[in-house]
C-alpha cells in the first residue's frame, strides 16, 4: 500500500443553480481541481452521487461527466452510498492510488436537487431508508432523524434548545465561506422561531435541499511534490480512510441512539492513522440534522453517551474552541447537496490544513477528520487528513 | 411500491408475519434469510401479536409525494411485545396525546394511494390499545 495525498481541490458555491445542469456543476468543480493540481489528464474519475437517476433520469453519470469535462477515454464510474456517496467515491479513489493501480485520480461529488418539486426530492431522499419497511409508511428522511432526536431528548432529559448551538456555530462559520449557501449568522431567536418540519426537528435543525459539486485530485504521496504549485503550503496526506455499516433501518439497530457505524469507522481510522481523538485539531462532521452532530461526537470519542449536546457551545466547537466542527459552515450553512457533501468536507479540510481557510482558519490545524453519513447512520465513512 | 413488491410483502403488512430464529429463539420482523442477532439461517414463520409500545414518535408537517393528503400525521417506532421494532404510522389518536411508552395495537389501514392508475397500498398502523379484548 502506498501513501495517498491530495494535490488539488475544487468547489462551486452551493445553492439553487437553476441555470446549470448536473454536468455543468460537475465541470465547475472538476476543472477547478485539475487547475489547482496543474494536470490536464487523470487515470480515472470516480463520482459520488445519490439521486441523478431518480431526480434527473440520468444514470451513467460519471461517463457523462468525463465526456463533458474533456476526459475522453478515461476510466469513470459513479459510486453510490446515499448521503455518504461523496466519501465513498473518495475512498474508491484512495484505494485505486494506494493499491498502485492508478497514479492520478479525480474524485468528484455532485448533486442536483432543485430541478424537481420539493415533494419529489423529499421522496427521493427517503430512498436511503428501507423502501418496504420505512418509507412505505410515509416517513421522510427528516422524520427518521426526528424519531431518533425525540427518543434522545426523552432518554437523556435534554431540552430542545440544547441543539441550537450546533446550528448557530455552523452559520457563524458559513458567514465567512464564499461557497456556503447561507452566508449569514443566526441566533437563538432565529432557532426558536423556525417552523417545525417533523417534530422535534425544525427548519434550523435541518440542512437544506440544494445543488453543488466539489472535487479533489489524488496522487501517491511520494509524487505529491511534483503537482503542488506555488499557492499551496503543501500537499495533504490522507492518513486514514475507513468505512463501516449498520442495519439499514433504524428499527433494526441494536441501539437507535448510538451510531455504531461511526464508532466502527472512526476506530478503524484512528488505528490506521496512529492518532486518537485528542490529536484531532478539527472535525468536519455530518450535521444533516443537529441530532446527528451530538450522536457523531459521542460515537467518535469526543463526548460520553448522552452528552454530545453539551458540546454545542462556542467554547467547545467554535473556530477557537476545544474541538472546532463544521468550520466552513457544515451541512447546515454551507449546504448539503447530498452526494457532493463528503467531498466538500474534504475540500474544506484541505483549506484548513493548508492555511487557506481565511476568517475561519483554525489556529495550528495539523490533523483534521471528516465524517460522511449515509442514510440515518447506516453507512459512515471517516477520513483523517494531515499536512 | 411495485405491484409485485406489494404482493410479496402482503403477509407482513396485513398480519405482521415474522419469524422465530431456531437457534437464538428471538423474534424477527420482517422475515429474513439470516437471523440479524446470531447470523444463523432464520427460522419458521410466526405471526406477531401486534401489541407494543411507542419507543419514539414524530409529527410530520412535511410529507413526501403520495402522503400529502394525510398531513399532519404521526409516525412512530413501535417496540413490539415480542421484541422487534417497526416503523409505522399511529392512527385513531389525538396527535397531541402521543407519548413515549404509550401502549398501542396494530390495525389495518390504507397506507397510500398511488393515483388514478396506481394501486392502493394497505398495511399496518398502530392505535392506542383498547381497554377491552385482553
């Protein structure tokens, strides 16, 4: 196995891009990443995407994107793992380079969610759940997370406003990210007044439906210096890449309040990287809903069971806090174009590790962790990155 | 759900037909080829009692396509007395009175209409347990 490094990143602003099709979104990110790495060719392109078939009637997506990006002849394939598709594609690229089969690999995450009415998009997102035994009963993806949050609040006696801090932190950071969908801060009042989506989850607990694309270029670590141009402080190494699963349906889990797949994948990642949670300088977690932030912190070793919500303060998770999270706005403020999210997280981690995070720069960031969750916790992929 | 898919799962949706694992003796719902608890081949069919309690619930204010007419409605995780948990709607209940721990029983209701040309999907929902019938 060879070491793998990231030598190029690209992203487009997350938002409602009615003037652009999925191929244009992907091209924006792929071309930026290729330019950043100073390459005009790659051995393979792996695309993370969840919904192109169901929402756009477009499968065979990676080949379409390779075609549109001028990469005729290249190996290309789409990788799907619900909302974890982006990290799954990254892991595919990681395996391809680490194994020695490929030297230069492009990984893109892309999602187009705003071409369809929101009811159709909501129904499509619910395909991440068990179609016959969850979705058939009219439960949305938000609804599934609401079932977890309601029980969490009951079991640990947590007031609802306890989760507000996660959203406030995300928006505080997103306000300084030019690629974020919502570049404005919110306060407790905004959270209190947010309309309910599926009780107890309100609009400010939830990440938005949106379009986006992000991309990275992977090469063997021992060749990384060849690709790094002047504007970088250096390439970023992927210290660990680990994936794990849990039962697909929440009702089949051993404990619906514990993200077993986050625990398994983070433990594998810590072992592979040779670091523990105390050495992680910042954590790009999967805050699709505020409850997921709390559960992720608990399952990855940053908080005890039932106490993840206590970290929702600026002292704990702010840019200068004990463990900065969602440093560029997270899914809540940057946005959650589902299949692209895992790649956005990694692009943002690279910005932090190379000192390019601007106002949101975490001081002395050397080791960062990203974690992408598919479904309501059934696929969880963890990456650890370092300069 | 496809017509064939609805037909294949009819016994589960109409009667909560699950299994009992011959090795670890735990109840399983829906039937599987492999027991999720002990990974041995799953066992003979067994009909669950349909009684249980609310483990968690949510009131849905936004509905996916096909469920808009039913809004607002409640979805729950119901922990059945035999052990398995199911996801299902609650019905015949004041939405404000639902609470964790509430005793419920299975009833058969219309789950979803798939339009003029589509099928009507029936299946289990749960209502507060009636005092009689014990």
